[in-house]
C-alpha cells in the first residue's frame, strides 16, 4: 500500500512536470507566433506607409503642375489685358486722361469721408 501511494505520488508529480513542460512549450510557441505576426504586421505597415508616400508625392506633383499652368494662364491673360489697355490709351489718349481724372476724383471723395 505504501508503495502504491508513493508510486501514485510519483506519477502525479511526473504528470504535473509533464503538464508544466507542455505549458512552457505552448507559451514558447505562442511567443514565436506573436513575434512572427508582429514582423508581418510591421512589413504590412511599412508597405502601407510607402503606398501613402507615393500617393502624396503624386498628388503634390499634380498640384504643382496645375498651379504652374494656372499661373501661366493668369500671366498670359494679364499681359493680354495690359496690351489691350496700352492699345486703347494710344488710340484714345483724351478718353484715357478723362477716365483717370474721374477715377482720381472719386477716390479723393471717398477718402475724405
């Protein structure tokens, strides 16, 4: 009977030790899986960052090109208006002087008040 109790105790201790070893093995497996997942997520995150960076760079280049085209268009229209004003002044100098005097008179009236 004493032998069977001792054997039973030894068996229980062996089972506990085996359970503990299995748990440690499972924990180690989980740690390695978590590390693998972390690396995968990091790689995916890095790829997303690169994708976003490329998108931002593309939009920036498009915005710069659009603003340069708008600037060129505005510049050419301003030059066209300037040429038109010069032509009108050369063709009708007295009218230009009268308009300038009228605008100056209105400005003087408005600035007094």
